[in-house]
C-alpha cells in the first residue's frame, strides 16, 4: 500500500510536469511561436523563471500566484492545468497500468486539455491536437487488427450474382469519416437554417478524431449527445449568470473536449448511462 502511494505521487508529479508544458503550448501554439524557445519566463518583466518558479502546482501556492521578481499576478489557470494533468495521469495509471495504451490515453487527454483552453481563448482548435487524438485511435485500431485479425474490423457483405463478397474496413477510419461527416452535415444544416456559421471546421476535425478513437457505434453517438448535454448546460448557466446573452456565440470545442476526456476514460459506463437516458436498454 505504501509503495502504491509513492508511485501514485510520482505519477501525479510527472503528469503535472507535463501539464506545465501544456501551459506553454496553450499560450504559444495559437500565436505560432516555438514551444521550446525562449525558455519559460515571466510575461510581465521578461525574467527567466528558475527552479523555484517551475515546481508544478506548488510554485503557484508558495508564491501566492505572483512573480517573485516583479510581483505580477499569474493566472490560476496555470496551477489548474498542472493539477488536472497530474490527476489524469494518476487515473490513466490506475485504470490502464503503465503500458503503451495508458500513455496513448494520457497523450490524447493532454491534447484535449489544450483544445479546451485554446478554443476558449481564441475560438480555434489546433490541428496538431486533433492529429494526436486521431493518431491514438488509429494506432489502437491497427494493433487490434494485427492481433485479432478481421474479427475486429467492420465487415460489409455484398451479394453479386451467386457470390457473397465481404469487405473488411478499419473501425477507426470509418469512425473518423462518420464523426467528421455528421458534424459537417450539422454545421451545413444550421448554417442553411440560421444563415450564419454555426460550427467551425475545427469542430468537424475533432469529431472525426474522436470517431477514430470510439468507432462508428453507440460510443460515438453517446459522445455527441454528451457534448450537446454539456454545451446546453453550460449555455444555460452562462445566461442565468448574465455572462452571455441569448444569441451570443459560445465555442463548442471546450464542450467537445470535456466530453472527449470523459469518453476516453469511461467510455463504457458513460455510453450505457447516456443511452439509458434516451430510452435505450
């Protein structure tokens, strides 16, 4: 038990350290800046940050959210991203162990964290993040196709004369096409009815990437429904709090990212819960 606690703390610190890098990505990627140069520094006084400034989560608490050189305040988001990444690393370790699959799930989760905040700030979804999620889904699919063969693929049969022909298609690629296609159609439909853009191509690409992870089945349907539920709930709360008004644009990417995090970690239970709400089962 004691060893498990020590490992858990180390995993959290590793995840939080990666979260510290994600803060750099969130800030620099939308501005097309290098992610490695210059080194981390205070954006107010330009002083390069030292070890005491870069301890994940703890630095923010020790320094009370301020630069120790110029006393400029830091956003609590930095500590939030670090703590979230650390917690997700622990969850991945507990659920999936320490193998390649756990690393892949965490990498996809990290990409969705970046999507959440970048779209919240700039209303764009970086293609690099979408690619990480899609690559994870395709990689897992390739592994299962290799180890399980055609039994894992989607079989389409066609009767031609007296012969029955079967085509085996990868789940990830069909899911990618279905996910992106559904969102592309929804965006076109709303734009046609409302005469204004209702969904960006970044949303379409992210939907396709999640389709590559979840496949073209009930899990993908549940992901769409969960994102809509989260989006509707957040929109209502923002209007009740008078932060947003009716008709104001609210980016949908953060809702999709949050739904994606939930589905990456708890796809089975979430799918069953969502479908039961809609009368299935």
